[in-house]
C-alpha cells in the first residue's frame, strides 16, 4: 500500500501561487526568520528584483534605513512576546528598489499558520503616483491662493490708492510748509520747522507700512508652516483688509482672547482666509445703514477659533446652500473662488470653516485651527 505523499503547505501550493501571481498588488511571503519564500510578478515590477534574486534572502533587502536595521528586531520581538505591532494593521512605509531608489508604499501584513509553520504575508502597493498627485494638488492650491490674493488686491485697488494718497499728500504739504518756513527765519523757529519735518517723516513711515503689508500679502511663496501667534496674524490681516473701512462708516470691533494656544500654520495662507472673510463682511455692509463688523478669537478645547461677523443683510437660502462651492458669488465682479479656497486652506490645516446667521443680523464665518506642538 502506497504511503500518501506529503502535502505542500497551503501558502506554497501551486494553486495558491497561481492566484497570487495574478494579483496586481505586490505579494511577499516570508518565514518566521524573515527569509522571502514567495515573491509574485507584481513585486518584480515594483522592486526591480527578479524572483531568483530575492528568494531565500532576508526581506530587509527591500527596505531602506532605518527599516532595514529594525526589521529583524521586530520579528524577534514578536517571536518572544507575541505582541503585534504591524500584523493586521495597514500603514504607509518606504520601500527600496534594486537601483537603490526609494518610494512610498502601502503595506498590509497578515500571519499564516500551517502545520505548525508560521509565515507572514505582505500586500504591497506602490503609491508614488498618489504622492505625486498630492504634491501637485498642493502646488495648484498654492497657485489658486496667489490668484485669489491678486484678485482681492484688484478689488481693493481704489481703496488702497486712496489710503496711500493721504500720507503722500500730507508729506507734500508738510515739506512745502517747511520750505516756506525756511524762507522766513524771522517768523519761524528751528524747533517749529523740525516739528513739521517730523510729521512728514511720520506720514512717510505710514505710507511705507501700507506698501510693506501689501507686498508681503501678494508675495508668491511656498507653503511654509511654522508655530505662530494667531492673534498677531489676525491683527496684521485686519490692518490690510480694513483699509478705508472707517471712511465707509463701518464700526469695527476686534476682540482677541489672551489664552490662545500657538498654532502650526502657513501664515500667508491663513492671512488670505482672514482677508477673504473680512472683505466679504465689508462688502456686505455696503447694503445696510447699520454697519458693524466683529473680528474675534477664542480658545477651544483643542485649538483656536476665529470668528468674523457682520450686521449685513445675510444670505439667501439659495446662496447659503452652495456658499463654499467654486464660482458661487453674489458680487458683480467676483470670481467665486475666495470662500472655496478658504475652506480648502482651513481643512488642509486640520480645521473647519463654517457660516451661520450672526447675532448682529448678518453672517458669521468661523474657522477652527488645532493647537500646534508645544
């Protein structure tokens, strides 16, 4: 009577291999010591190694530092304690190709037990294109933010010109007065002339500050996040976006909390959000007699909240339903991308931007930002 032939383990059997070889994702099986026992064609495309080059090799061959040095320790820890650190949990890691280049990949690890034998199966997906797309989206968002800043500056051009004209006209008048005084030394003292020149200097500095704020705002910079004082960002954005507000009869209240945590933000982008919200409020107030605008900050449980509320006419239900969608605007010459970009920026920072009816009677925009590391 013939003895039954020993059966091949399920994970190494021909039928199992046939299935694995048709899978578009990379599949690697290693034994308890980390040696590669199965390496499907998708892995060959991903890593560049042929099956013959890797079978029997330690899987850390496919890993760059520090994963390369740490992998054997992970396996030893699991054999010793049974504690699972990766098994059953998908995560993003970095792989190394045959040519030495590295790439991001999604890795899911499962455990196989067959006839007392332990093995681990890894499912691998190269996500280089996904990362490339994410970087491209971030670049496009940066471009849109820059376009929105230029658009906002275009809308504010006449107001800014008026604001700059005031100190420049004052400088001209003071200098002409000083020149006139120098022609009549018997009537005007040197101290009086010096006072006039000091006032001219003050107005020159004022004009320079307006220009500097404008240049900083419209500069096209790369995304650069850093720990920042949110209240200071609010003050700087308000100084620019409220140019000419007093002349329009707008009563502005700025209420900043003293206990705000530091936030990790791209200052230019958050200033863009604030400028969009404040300018929206200023424009809404052109339609009413009672013109009040409130800009405030407060601490939330896990970060900070910025609120911009106006006493304008509010939003119609039709506009409110699509408020943050691109190209939705109530302005005659608006682009309709300001609020859409603002929401994208806030969400990219881990916060939320919402709109509701304000106690003042108009609209209150509010956005949150999580606290940064301390």
